[in-house]
C-alpha cells in the first residue's frame, strides 16, 4: 500500500464533505452492524485460531461490545452532533454562542492482539459517528482475525473512506510518518511513547489506551469467596491477556488463607481439573510471550497451576504466593495467567506499596466499608476504579474508559468516544446594531473604573 497516496485519498474524500451529513454517518454505522453479523462466523474462527477463544467468549467480549457501541451511537447521534448553547459576556451583546462538534478529519487507529476485533472496531464506531475517515492498523500477531477484518472492511466500505493496512512494525512506522488529524492507539506503554513522539512531529492529537499493573485490594471485611470468584474471572479470562485484568492481589493478612483457597475453588469450577481441556480457557498469543511468562513462575511459590506446554502455547491458571515486591513478576505487566498474591497488615501498607508505582489502567477494591472506599479513592491513582468487581466497569457505553500517566491519556466509549474524534468548535455570532465605544482607544476610563466595568461585563 502506498500510504501517502492512501492518506491523500482519505483527505480528499473528507474535504469533499461526504462524511459530515448525519444520515451518512448513520448509514455507515448500520452497514458496520450488518457486516459484523454477516461476517460473524469468519471473525469467530479467526479469534479461535489466534487465541483459542471459544465462540461464546469471543462473541461476548468482542463482537457484542462493538454492536452495543454501534446501537448506542445510532440512538444518540442526533443529540451528540447538535450544537450546544454557551453563555456570552455582556460586552458583546447582542450575541449568540454555541459549541459545534467537528470531525478531526483523517484518523489512524491501531489495535492490539489481545482483543483484536473489539479494540479496532470500537474506536472505529466513534470515528464514524464523529464524521471522520479512518485508516485501520490491526495487530500483526492476530493474523487470522486481521484477515477476517480486512475482508469485512474491504467488502463494505470504499477505500477512500475506510481503509485497512496489515503488517508488522515497519508498516506501523511507515504509517506514523504520514500526517493524520487524529491517532488512536491501543497497546503497550513503550509503543505508546513511540506513537506520541511521531504524532508530535505533525502536532497530531492522540488518544493512548495503554496498560499497567492493575492492583486488586481485598480487605478482610469483604465477602472473600465472592471476591475470589470475581477476581479469578477477570484475571484468567482470555488467559490473562487483558489490559484491565487484575495483575496482582493485595489481601489483608488475616484473610489470605481463605482467599487463596477460594481462588483455587473458583478455578476448579471454571476450568476443571485439567484447564488445557476446557473450551473456555485460551492460549498465549505466541512463543515470545509464552517464554516471558514462564520465567515469572520462578518468582514465587506456586500454590495452584504452574503447568505449561510450549508446543500448545498453554500455561495453566497459576497462583503465586511468597512473592517479593521487587521481583520481576511485580515490576512488569504480566499480561498472562499468573496471579501473584501478596499480604498487608494495614490498609496504609497496601497504599504505600502502590504509591511509587506507575499509575495503572484500573484499580480494584473489595470491601464492605464506605470509609475504606473513600480512603482508597483519595489515596490511590488509576485510570478507572471498580469497587467489589473487576473489569466490568469498562463494558458499558455510559462510562468513559481511559488511562492516566503511563496507562494512557484520553478516553472513549459512547459520548466520550464521539468527543475523542471531534473538535469542539466554538462559534459566536454577534449582532451589528450595537457597538459600545469603551473598548476602542483612546482609553476614556481610569484603571479603577476599567476594572469595575470589566468585572461587570465579563459576568464575574
């Protein structure tokens, strides 16, 4: 693909005004919704081939979430695109002001391999709703899913409107040399830095959805079995390859034994005595990530799991205890089915351990105490927080999802996604029949009178 020519075709199409009408945007969203249904079998097959996702898990965590974003956008698009009145100062009377969402133009969307469909198409929904053209770059590590998405896009959308480019790092680097009007990137923190540096060359605005070690704090007053079940679900879904999966657990010392036992019980109920035979348990994406994960097994005491098969890229759901906070498994994002469990005596000790660490994408807290909740919310920073559950806070369209610091910048989903691909343009129209002379030189007021006049005229 000649990327310079492709971007220019997108820009020419955008500048024609074709993507701006509300009915055009609606039609494209409906087309994407229909295409997801038409290509569902191929998409599910690709997700199974790449990550061993069952049809049910792939549909629930990938296709269904994109469909929900589309339906939500279709329902609310007219309201989102409508101008919003704004107050104007007295000194410009008569005047009327409003904010008009404007599409950025040509958008570049990168997606990772762990949820290759959802994390490409959910931002695309926002880009379409906001009136942009888009060039999509799926991960080269989920090749079967990428092939299915290429077929879907090319069969349903003209290439001057939405195009898709496949390939490795060289393709990503070539794309980043081109000038886009918006870049939306989901992936690792190191790659996110490279994207931001490239975007800076063109002063292109970016949304970065990155990762981080998402902690879960389990207090002794929490319902321990419920906490363990929910943490086990969020951690080991997709074999732990989820950016908001609980990366490690800090459990109050008095509840530690009961919590570990409850985790073991939940894993047995979820995946049976031999998880490798469970249709609900996935595989590691490639050998490089598999080898990296196996080294973490040496960083603590294995109290559950620990089995692996390099040929199958299989690593069983694993619980580690007796883990040092300075070990490798506690310094790097795990992104796999290994869960370190550490203890704390006082809540302040847990918060002190978190404070110097990079800001995570999500923070999880299990407690019955509202006072404890308030302390943690005030003391610990994160992109998002979920109290008494994990992961589910990102699934809806009514709450923004995004990171902070090393876990990202900007947010999306629903209205926030529409705004991520929009410039909120201020417009003021002033009448011609009144023109107060005091603002023109030469100045006729003393400084004191001018101060009083400005406070009055600026409404403050």
